[in-house]
């Protein structure tokens, strides 16, 4: 989404200079917000990615890069997933 906001700036040719400045400032603010959200989600899910790596590699028949014995005891947070099929879908209601 960050790139999308940056792409919107030149689409407003022919507007007054004050309006063009306002649109540019708004687009830059939104792009910064999207970048920040992306960084937060990357950090938040880094642990899950690390923990699922051996499972995915084993599923693909590859040698895991890390082993669960290498993960410090007590360092795991719980991740609860509630997955339903498409007909029984629940919408987006995840919590922080």
C-alpha cells in the first residue's frame, strides 16, 4: 500500500499549488503510516515465522534450518488460530 499512495501523487495534475501540496503531504503521510504498519506486523509475526520454518521445511522434505531444541524454553508465546472453511467463514475479528 505504501507504493500505491506514492503512485497517486502525479494523478492530480492541473490542481492549484496549495491543493497539490496538500495532496502530496497527505499521500506521504499515508505511505509512512503503511510502512509503519508493515514494520509492526513483520516484527509481530517474526516469531511465528521462525517457529513454523522447521514445520514447513519438513513438509517440503527439506532439512530444517533450526530445530525446536534450539528454541529457549519459555520463550514461546501462544498463537491461537481459528480457521473455518469458506462456507463457515467468520469475518475478520482478530485481536491485538
